[in-house]
C-alpha cells in the first residue's frame, strides 16, 4: 500500500528547505500576482471547505509559475477583530495569545495542503509591524481631509456600559447579559469619506474584469440616483426641510412629510410643544427596536405626528409632518416627501388616515374615472395579492389561455392552465408583486380594454398577475377580490392627472417638464444622491488598531506625531465592563504633543476592514520598517492580477479596497487606479447533509483525516474534478474513493513503466490534451481539464516515450503536486517538477482522424459484445462489418454544420437533401435532432473508415475468437442490415 501521506511530508520539507517558492522582483521576467482573500484565523482551524478555496488558487499559481511567470503568491492573516476578542474572553486567555495559537495552527494546516506560498512574505494584521502603517495611513487621510468625526448611532448595553457590535446583540439582548435590553445611543465616531470617490468608484465598475453579478452589486451599493432636492418651509418656524426624490413627477400627489427618528431636526420640530414627550418616547422606542433587531424597513409604517405642517408648493395643500420609522437616515437626506404613488407611503397614509390624491393612471382615458370594473378570478378569490406567484413559461411554450368576457356591468377573466406542460415550481424567493396590470374602462358599455406592460394575453410572459381596479369614495385604486378589497398604489409609466398644466402628459414627458418648471419656481434643484455612505471606522473594542489621535482640552483633536507610531495596544487591560482600553491608565493618560498639557488618548480602535483594504500592498514589501512599502516594488507587483474569494465580500471589502487604492494614488504612493485586475468567486463546499460545511453544523471533514487515509493530493484532485470551481459542490465519500482509485492507477502505471516510443495515437492524444487542459486551467475550468487528463491517461500504452510521461506528469502536477514530484524523480529527473516548464502542444501532431478511427474500433468492439449478448452467440464463426453508404458521409458532414444553426427538422431536410436519398434522409434527421451525440465528433470518409476497420481485423479476431472478419461497403451487399450502417457506426452481421 502506497503511503501518500509520507510522500507529501517528504516533498513539503524539500520545498521549504530549498525555499523554491520564494520570489523577488525580476524586471526580465513577466510578473503575476495571484492572491486569495486572506483568512480570519479562527480557533477551530481549517476544514475541507477552506481547503477547496486555497486549492483553487494554488492550482492557478502553479500553472502560471510553470508558464514562465515570476509569481507572487503570499499568505497572511486578518487577525484583529471582535470574533477573536469574544473567543479569548470565553476561553479566559488574552486575545494576543489566542490569535497567535490560531495562526500557527493555520500555517501548519496550509502547509499540509501543499500550498505553494512564499512564506517569507507572511503577515498578520495584529502585529505592530503591520498596524503601525494602518495608523500612518489614517494620519495621511486626515491631512488630505478624508477623515471626519461626527455622531452616529451605536448599540449600547447599560449594564456593560459599553458599545456592542451587531454580532453581540442576541434577540435584542446583550450577549453577556440575557436580561438586559440593548439600547441605541449616539456617540462621536470616526469616518472615512468614501463618498468623495463615489463617482469614480461607480464609473470604472464596467471596465473591471470581474463577474457581472459582483459589478451589479457594487453599482447597487454605491447607488447613484439622479433626481431633485425639494424644499419645504415649516409653517410657523424658521426651518426648511430638504428632501431628495427621483419621483418629482408625483409632486402634485404629495400627502405628508416623513422624518427619520434619528434626524436631529425631528426634536427641533416638537421642542417645547405638547408633542415633545410623545415624540421622545416614539423616537427612543424605534431606535431601541432597531438595536434589538426588531425593525424591518420594508414592513414599517409607524409614525408620530409632530403637530407641524408645511405648504406643498405644487398643490398648495398643507402637508402634515410625521416622524416615521420607514424614513432612514442612511438614505437621501433622512427626510422623505410622500405620495400615494409609492406603496410604502400609501400604506402609511392608510394606517394614519391621511387623505390620498392620485395623479398617475395607466391610461389617458382613465382620468374620467367612470365605472372601472373589478375582475373575477374563478378559483382564486380567496387568495390575497401578496401571495401570488408567477407562472413561468416552459420551453417558450404557452402554459395556458386567458379568455376575457366583457359584459355591461362586469368584466370576467377565465384562466385555464395546461396541466400537461411541466413548468418550474414556485420558489419562496420568486417574484411576489411583479404585476402585469390589466385595466378595464367602460363608457356606456365595456368596449375598451387597456393592457399595459404586456403585449397580449397569451401568458407567454414569465411574470403574469391579473389586477382589476374599481373606484371608491376616497378617490383611490382598489383591488377587489370577491368580498375583499385591497388598496393598491399605482406607480407605472402611465399618464398624468390632476397635475395642473402637466395633466395628460406621459410620465417620461412630465418628468422632464415638471423638473424644469420646479427649478424655475425655486421649488427644487437638480441633485445626485448615493446609497454609499461614509465609512464608519470607529470600533469601541480592544482587539483592533488604536486610532492615532489625542484629545486635548486646549488644542482639541491632535494627531499622534508620525515619529511616535505605532501607538501600541496595551496588553494589561480588563475585560468585562466598558471598553477594555479605558481600563489602562498608562495607555489613556498622555501629554499633548502640542502644548505638553495633560491629554487623553483616543480609545476607539479601527474597523478591521481598514486592515484588509491595503494588505495586498504590504505583501510587496512586508519586512520594510521605514515605510509601508517601497514604491518601486509595489510598481513591479501591483495590481493583483488574479484575486480569488467569496461573493459575500462584493460590497464592503471590495469597495473599501478600491477606495483605499484611489486615495493612496492621490497621495502619491501608487500609480494605478484599481487593486484587482481579475476577480474569481469560488463556490461553497457542502457536507454530505446538503448544507454548507461549517463547524456549527457539525458536518465538517478535516484535511488531516483525509490526508492520512487517501493523501491530500487525492482530496485536491477530487475537490476540483466534480464541478466548475465557481459552482457549489458537495463532499462525497464515494467520490473521493473514485479519485483515490485513479491516483493509484497512475501510481501503478509508473511502477514499472517501459520507456520507449509513443505511437501516433498517443502523440495525438497528448498534444490534444495539452491544448485543451491549458485553455481550461487558464479559464478556471479545472473539472474539464481533469477530464482531458484522465482521457489522456486512459490512452497511454504499455510503452511510451519519456517525453510523453514527463508531459503527462506536468499536466497533472498543479492538481496533485506531491506525488507528481515523486514520480518525476522516479523517471530520472532532478527536483523539482514544481519549477519545470509547462508543456507546449504541437498542432501538427494532433490527428483527429486517427483518434476517430480508434474510437470507431473501440465502439465497434462494444457493439459486437452487445450483439453477441442479444443473439446468445458465444463463438461467432464469421463477423461481417458493413461500412455506411458513401453518400451518408457527405450527408453527415453537411448535417453537422447545419444542426449547429437550427433544430428545425424541415429546414434541415431542405438544407441537406441529396437526390435519390430523400426518404432515408427524412427518416434519419428526426433521430439525430433528438440525439445529436450520434453524430461523430470527426466524420471520416468511407475509405478511411474502411481502412481503419480492416487494420483492426486481427484484434477483432483475437478478441472474439472468430475464424474470419470482413469489412464490406454497404453498397456491395443486399443484406438489409447493411442499410443500418451510419458513419462512425458500422452495422454488424454475425455468422454462427
């Protein structure tokens, strides 16, 4: 039994002793920087899910290294943060000791995976050698005006007397005190002005070579919206409210103003009034609901009337001003102007009995508002609108029919679903309210049907929901379902109504003309708003980078002088109550650098995203004690050519890293715009229970156990062979057993192997495999590369050339680095295959016709066996093989081209018709359309196929102990069997 675990340890030691993966700048060599998102070193260590992530990067790195690139492939640890602090407190050890132990365990495990990191470049963010430069950059950002200090809400535990992170709030209670409700409190916090770079962050997104979904997520996170700032003067006060809207065309429908509970102006409005006490209580309750995680913006409709009004400049109506839970400080100005053409505003108005005014309708004629009828839904009357699901079209076909019956006083819709057509099951996350709105309008009789957002009623659209409207005495839309009436807001691209001079305009036209008019009147001003907010970097915890600031009563906020960096974390602190840093007198008490008076050190630490926003730059020069990195080295290595990590980091980490890069560029430290040229998102590894592998679920598989049983090369091979690396995959004990069998087959083939000359067939297979695998690995199609490598191995004959063996091992090496090193050495090469050159393919040696001939022989052997089994003939006296009629080869070649363009049988028959063979062609094409795999990959001519079969006669005789084997052209035989022969699949006739 081969001890692969022992072989792995041998080569890991050799790699480390010789430092073969250590790199330095080489102007003569093309550089390649491959980087995985560095991990947080948890105390639980690595499982096979982590191994999958790192294997993806290591395969790519080894491939690039063998292709002649000077590859930087480093590893480090994102080692500050709350999880380490909490875990250390629970384990009753200092976070520094806890983290150091965890990092050492990670290093040991990663080395055991055979990862080809340059370990001399390792960094850990919790070391002074690293976080000194966090503090340095913070000071530089202060100098540039990118740092701000302002109040922001935090979670507060009154018993601990400290701030809690969201992760420390469990069901609205403090994680340490389950009897204590968490509150919200406003504290002075430090911010980085990411919004200064909002436009640049957005403008370059489309140019990034990143997955499309990540670019969309970044765009949405930045959330640039072009609209108008609208102004409202509060009656009886010298206060003007500013709102931002993208729906200025609904201004004549405004019904109230909503202010976020956290907005400071909310308390100004009620100060000294009878509403003040109630407002304070409402604000506190909403803030605490948010702190306890009991608040959902999409469900919110609580509000408190301030007693104040503002005059709507468009309609002239008095608008009541509410403090409302759905108004959020993080969006727009924190003040919302509300109309009935927003469903959330509409629901709030219904709850608080605020009169509604519509100004939008789906059709121009609806403005007369006469007899808009409800829609009867047979069988659906008891189903509320919110529970609708869409019926998805199946294979482009209709899934049913809709019949509309118009009567004098009623409009009926009858829906019939074709139950014979299988369509996709509805999912919980499916569209709930993507409405295709059908509106019925009658004048005298129901003679007009208006259908919007839909071409017809054939139900070809994926999202189909029928909605009917009736008017009511409150001048609003109502969805009537049987006896139930459901209020509904309309916000479509219809026409304006009751909007002064804009009445009758389409929405697109009104948006332009109303905007211009409102600006001219001084009611509004064109503006741009972003969902992106400045980055709150303050954290009221211990285990993080101390913010390098001093508070002096005389001088105010004073930056720590650069010569005094790093500001070291004190090790002697007390955990349990308040910010641990505030328990260290030696840390807090300091003299002001300016006036030398007593001062106080800042006790906030930095968000750990600060650490991960520039670590890729530190790898370029990680031992530099004089500066964060030497510009020359950063210029050589940066930007990162290939970044690898999870899609869950699409917004925060990747946005912050991009911001940091642009800020450092403007400070003159680097000369490029973007940190990561290409991005690859790996899939997730699931346990055999179907859930994502995690310690908390108890479904983890440990690399150590797999390594001892199978060898880690087997695990690496298995993990990337079952699916594309960007897809989720499931661990399978049966699957790794299969990979183990392949690894053993390769090992046994080399023990012993006869080195001689490779046949043309093997040469062809080899060069084809090199060509295909090279392209597949380059594009992260590891699973397809492995298929090609396995096919090559299966074609190897007992005797092959040394060149063939070497090239095969090189192809396999990135996936199985340890045992390919062992076999490389066995066939007489000096270490290391890790440093060998990637094989080049010779196009002239790829003989697809020879490979097809080999395939025809192999398939024919299989077919003869099946015929023998079917006819129960044990020892055939004679085997006759009929090669297809010559015209069929020409026909198959034409069909292969045409079937790539269309699957229309009539069109294919027309395009491939051959005189005198129409009946046969009409019979063959439907079968091949149904199963195109029956068309050979390479179509030989009749003569070449016959020669290939005749060259195999002796092998067929021997295989089946037949006295004779004949190969005959189908045209030369009267046997009906001969007519069944097709190119690549000869017909078989057996004689007892």
